[in-house]
């Protein structure tokens, strides 16, 4: 039984793509089961509740050598704790290729599109496999989530085509209304502890030349996508305290928490200390005022934040 | 213009897959040009001569940041000299994933099949692109070459399906006769210098944990696939001298040259020194007699030699 899972601090794409890919593989004769690497966020919980679909189980600790399939991620820092001991046989992803190495030839399907769900739809169509309404709504939800319903600069024509194909199958007549309902669910943070808000869409990245491990910097990058940024900034002090703890606990060089206003397409990022302030000034030309740096319309961590930091920390050739 | 190329010391798959993928991309609206990273072997020269197709040009030195597509390889040690400064946007490959890292999300298409040509045929069929006779014969030749016409344990049902699909389009009625003609051309080494024979199908691999660069071992693994092993062993002394030079020049921990008898499906490997003798005994249980170790039916470097060495040199978890 092949274990299929997305990244830690899972978002909607990480959860739904695990479900859809496991189902796809099973239909292709490869026994597979979806798992998750963390708690659902409020948007994903809304999507699964709407569909009456159970969340995948938490991934148990797998014995070394177990075959696994990754969706929506490939870097070890975002995967199962013992991922380097597991045998990665398949990856479906739309992120940059990180530190993944395999001992045998794998199945890899990476495309620079907005969502892993978009690639999964292609796999169905290439295999001439019909798409069930349940799978269609899972993929549709992931694409709307990852692209913020086409607001994100990560959006590609393939993502738009996929939504146009999937919406009628999923029975979603008003796609924007459904997307806004998802975003409202995501933004309804209630009394969620600040540490949990910081962790909800959080990824760690090693920056610098991996051939010189001592010079590699480790950064933790959180994002809160919300239709209600005022609520998040109302909890700024708590969030900065949570970032301070995370930086110490995980031995990080820096942490950032970007508060993305979905509807206005802006990014104002919480700045913990002079370390982050200096990097954000040098990389993005943004000054920090009262613990907040205005990063303008850089609303995509993947496309606008990570590559800029990667370039900043990479030694010049 | 996207530069498309296969590995150094190119074999038939490395050359034909560069030609076919560049043509495929151009038909898809991505301007692309095929290149090679070394001289053609005698088999590949035969294939191109049969078709009246010009060999791709040698890859010029590309400026840092140039976008490139890799076929039939992904490890930096087998690629363009300045590959780590280039921007890899696409890879079509059927080998284990090595040290490739990208700054942006790439197109990756890896499958554990016998030949990159098999994957390229899938790309055509998925895109509903017709296959021209010229492209069909290029892909067919690569698959017959890489799988030794299905003799290699790397052969998969997908490779067999691809050959069955391609042969009629390519106008090849007797596939085995065509494969034997290719192998005969490959085996007709004439007065080729020993150093060139050793380099003809030669790859270097780093073995061990890349997080500890000081502990990584570098090995050079050559293969001569031939229908006439007696000829090769008749030049044993010259070949051992060439291996000795290569080991010194490239700062390698060890070198092996496997002489694969295509028709009898056996591998007898030239052993240079006690270093290689010890590793081959520990990894394959094979004793060295008179400079030659009998590795039995391990005729696939990719599937039977490299993974065993990889495991041997990897620190235990």
C-alpha cells in the first residue's frame, strides 16, 4: 500500500491532492492511501465538510524503506520526519525542485502551474479516466485556494482551463461565490492561538549552496491569507511572540509572517527583529515601520518571496 | 531559444532524445534546439546515417542563467560543465534523481522505464501530436539501444508497447534485424583508441550522503556493450592503462569498465586495483581473476550496478 501525502502544515492542495492522487493510483491498479502531515486549516475543513469527505488520517511513522508518493511538495524540510529513509517512488508537484534524491528512477511530474490539482486533472485526462464529481470538487477547491481564484501571479492558463473543466462536473455554478465562501472559512480564525495561526501555512527553506552546509541559512516563512487582515494585525503582539519562539525552537536564521489581503491583493509582513528587517530591506527594498514591512502586491510566497531570498543567499557565481 | 541536450559521452538515447524533444517543443510553440555533449558513438552514427539526419551541434558555452532542457540525465556530473549556473526549466529522464536543484518550478517528467524515448512518445500521444517517420525511427532506435532490444532488466511493458507502436511508422519491418545491425555497428570498434572506448559510455557518480561532502566517493563507471567481447578483452592491457589515467586525472576513488556481452547477456568487468577489487567483492560477491570480475547477468549499470554501489557507500540510517 503506497502512502500518499502532501506537506506539513497542510493547505487545501496538500490534503485534496493526496486524496485525489491516491484515488487515481488505485484506479490505475496501484494500491494507495492518502495521509496528512498535520491539522486541517479552516478552509480545508470547510471543503471536506461541504463534500462529506473524511479527512485523511495522520501519517504514522513508517519503517525505513517504505515506498511513498509525495504531492504538492518535494523538500525534506516540508515532508515526513524520516523522509530521507523512505523510498520516494512518485512526486506530483508544482514547486521548485529542492533536496530530493532517489536511489531508483522515480515517477516525477512537475509543472510550473498554480496548483498540484491542475496537474492531477491532466493525469486523469491523459489516462482517459473520467473525473467523478467528488474528485472534481476536490481539485477545483485546491486550484481556487492556491491561486486565490486567479488573483495570484502563480495562476496559469492551465489552471483557468482546469477550473472551467471541473466546475460543471463538481456542480459549482457560481465559482466566485464558492471561492469567497472558502476564503471566508479560512479567515474565520476565532480564538485560534497565535502559534497555530503562524503555523497554518508555514514552510521552512534552506537557502544557499547545499554543497557548503555550514553557509546554508534556514528561514521559516508563514503566510496568513485572509479577507480580514485587520483581525490579524489586531493580534500582532501575540504573533510576534509566536514567531520569536519558533525561531528559537527550530534554530532558524529568520522568520517572516506575511499577511496577505486576498481581496485587495496586498502583502504586509510581520518583522521580528533587525535580522529580518535588514534582509527584507535588501531583498525587497521595503522599510519596516512598527514591526510591519509593506511588500506591496507580492502575494505569492512561491513566486515572489522564495526565489528572491534564494537569489539573495546564493553565493555569486 | 531553449537548448536541449543529453548527457556527456552521449549514447543513442542522449542524442535522439535531444533531437526529438527539441522538435516536440518547437511543434508546441517553444523554440528549441538540440545539442550534444560529446562525440557520437558508432551505433548512434549508424542510426543517424541510416536516417540521413545530421548530428546535433556541440553545445557551446552558455552564459549563466540561460534556460536549458535536459534529456536522459539530470546529475550535474553528467551534464554541461557550468550546469549549476544555467536555468534548468525542463527534464525528461528515466534515471534516479541526483543533485538537480531548481530556483523556479520546472517541468519534470521522469518515469522508471527503459528509455527516455519511451517517455517522449507518451508526450506526443498525450498532446495528440502525430509522430513523423523520422521521429519514430529516432525513438525506436533509442529504445532498442537502451533496452538491448528488451534483453536488459530495465525493460518495461511501456518500452515494448512503444516499439510496437513506432516500428510500423518508422518503416522497420524486422525489428530484431535492425537492432542487431545497430549492435554490430556499436561493436565495430576497429582501431579506436582504448581511452576512447573507455569513455564511450562512461558516467561519473558521487556516492554517499551529499550533506557530508567530505565523505562522498566519486566513481567512474564505463560500459562497453558489444556483440564481440573477445575483441575487447584482447585489448585489456590498454584499457586498464586508460582506466588508470582516468582515475588519476579525474580524482576518482575508483573506476570500473563493464564489458557487456549483448547476445549472451553477461557482464565481465575490468578491475584496475585492490580498491575496486575490494568494493566489487563486498558489493557483488565477485572475485577478481586476472583483472576481471564476473558480474554474471548484471548487464544494467542503472538498475544493477549503481543502486548497489549507492547503498554500499550510503551511511546506515
